[in-house]
C-alpha cells in the first residue's frame, strides 16, 4: 500500500490501482450457505454507489453520525468504506437516537426507528437481494443503490484528522484508524497476497480489523465468515484449504 494513504478510502484507491482483479472480500454465511466473492474492483464499485447514495440521496455531510446496525457482512464492509469516502462517522452498533442517519439489518429495524433522520434497511439476503416487502419508514438499500453512479467524488474533501469510526466506545480518526490497521497487519504478519479467515463480529475493533481494515492496509484479502460456529472442524479445514487461507483469526 501507498505510504501516503491517510484514510481507509485512500487504502481502497491504492488497492484498486495496484490490482483491481484480485479478491478483497470473500463472504460466507454458514446459516444460509451463501458465498460471495468480491474483487477489489467490484467492492470499490459497491462503495462508490453507496457513497453516492449517502451523499446525494440521503444528504449526508462530513461529520454526520451514522448508526451502523449491521453484523459482519460484505455489505457492512461496503458501508464502512462508503462512510469513510464521504467523511461520515460510522458508529458501529451506535445509538440511533443520537445519530443523523441509521443503517439497519432486518433484525434491528425496531431499534433503528429511534433515529429521526434518514433510515436505510438491508435485507442481507443472498446476492444483495431486496426485502419482499419494504419496511415502513426505511429506504430499501437493494432498491436504491443499483441506479447510483459508479464513480464517487466528495462534495467536500475529507479531513484525514477528522473522526471516522466509533466502535466499543472509542472514536478513531481516519489517520488513527489507518495507523492501527497497519500495526495490526504487522502483528499478524500480513503481506500482499495473504488471505485472512475470520469469524469475528464487527462489533469490536478486533473484528473490524481482522475482517476488513488490517487486510486492506496490507494488500491482503479477507474470508469473512458469519455463523462460523455452525461449520464442522472438517468443513472448516476444507474451506481453509480451498480458499488458500494463510492466516486465521
């Protein structure tokens, strides 16, 4: 990665310039049997579309707070990088009542209604499918995002020293987030081409780092597994081999 990258969005741009075709996030849900693999280019395209939705249709501005009520999922990773691209502070599991916007999965819709601002709901269905019936009071992400632009440019430049992420009660700036991700990548021994398998949730820094940021900082990729406890040891060993996993968290 480029030494001058100061935000996670910078890291993604460098990854895109270096090798757009390599895998970045491979997602498994062992409750549904879902598997999705996103290359750097495909992931970056989802991020651009989501950032355009966030900035344009939802009217989000740098410094706004977004309560992210999503599990570890490839679409959660997209939202984290989209927030970073716009300059919106992603508060993972944050209080919707104190947020300017909320993004919710299907299991937290009632809680998300506490947000007085824009509300977006994700069905988290295979292939990014929409809700059979859109939840009242929410925009359905799967309906709104496909028509968004494939390239994104912020209306206002994102300040690297500004707040980027709140997780576990701790707020991190863009630069602090990148620095910590690089430290974690070094501790894990990650380098270009490494494949990290993780079953950790996104509700802690450790889970976010292992499941997204450290790999992004190192030029590595992630095998992100939800409901991994449903997998037998034999099936896990098979996945580790078939996905060419080099590190397990």
